[in-house]
C-alpha cells in the first residue's frame, strides 16, 4: 500500500506603484499628463481592489484618460468631487510579473502656469498599501514691449525712425506670437526697415500713407519667442520740407500663451523753421503822390533758413 499527501505553498505577491510625468516642464498651451503603473514583482497574485489619484487642479485644467494598458480587469474613470477631479480604478488582480497602466492628460492655457503635484495610491487586498508621486510644471512667458524714437525732434529734411523691441523674460516660451505696428503717415514719409534681429521675419506692407510693420514666423503668421530672447526692429523714413509734423507711433503684440493687447508708444517731430525779418521805419517830410507812404512786407516761404529779402510796394 501507499500513502500520499500534499501541501499548498502560497507564493507572496509584491505590488509596486510608479508615477511619471509626461515632461518636467512644458510651455503654457501645451498638454500635461501623468502615467501611473502598477506592477506585481512577486510570484503570487496581487489583489488590488482600488487605486485612487486626486488629480491636481488649476485654471484651464481638465483631466481625461488618454490610454490604459490592461493585463487585468481594472476599470478606471475620472469623477468630480467638489471642485476636484479624482481618478479611481478598481477590481484589479495582477498575476506574477504583470503590470497595469493608466495615462491621464489635460490641456493648459495661458492661465495654467503652476507646478502640478500629483500622488496616486493603491490598497492591496493581500499585500498592504503604496503610493507614488510626480510633478509637472507649466511655464508662462513674461513679455514686455518697448518703443523708442531715434530723436525727440529733427529738422525737416532729416530722417526719422523708431526702434521696437519685444522681450520675453520667461520662464516659458511665447507661442503664437505676433508683432504689428501701423506706421504714421505724412507728406514725404515712406517707411523701410533699417535693421532687425530675432526669430521673426519682419516686413512693411501697404502703400505709402497706409504702411504697416508685421513680424511673422518662417512657416506661419506667428512666431515663437523663447525665454530670454528678443525681437528688435528699427524702422526709418526720410522727410522733406513738407513733412513738418509730429509722428505718433504705437506697436502691439499678441501671444497665444502670454496675453495680448499690450502696446508701446513713441513720437518724433519733424520741425520746420519759422521765417523771420525786420523792417526799418521809413520817414519822409513829404507825402508821396497819392498820399500813401511806401510800405514793406517780407516774402514768405518754407526753407532751412530765415528769409531776408523783402518786396516793396507803393500804395
């Protein structure tokens, strides 16, 4: 005869959780996201009845599930609790060496600049609890625009000009950036670009009298201005004796992730001289024919120097 017996040895599970951000930092307007991974490094089944992740909130932030990688029956959803969204996954059994992942994402806006800290936690039915943290930063640009005239005033016949500078102090890049300047018009005034530097391509469009400076990207109507970068353009025009006026000029920029409507103003005056002259008094002991003394009036006109010639008339 023989006898047989057996004994069941239960192998322990070893669940672990990791969480990674899609990127360390992104520019405002770009999406952010996190991937949560549950892994069973043990040789036994890991029973995970629930995984939770209170997702970080902020202006323009709205989370959704992009993908899940399933090797088990886990079901995930995002719900609102008060003013926060929470990712919840449940009913998960992980076999030995198996993993479960879920990827959550959100769009961002120009108002979303912040650090988004995120912690996901699990509770195992047969091997304790665990959590994992990750963070992702949304950076916004810090744009300033300045405009300076080449001089406060010049004599008519001398050139006038303006320098426009758009700077980004960061830390984020400015995307969808545009720079425009409706240039002032006047007699004898025709604008051209003397110099430019920066990532944009600038040109002057329109006919004389309705000219406008526009700066665009190499492949689109907008450009990207990196953190710490600047776009500088110098526009100039000749003047004539007919150009005497004050030329007011305002440049503006817009940015998809850095605001819009900001502007910078400057002015420059082309000055013409005022003719001057003097007439000595005329005295006579006799009255000319007709009884009217001779009088004098200075001739008038515009020019670089006062006029000194006079035309005499006899009434």
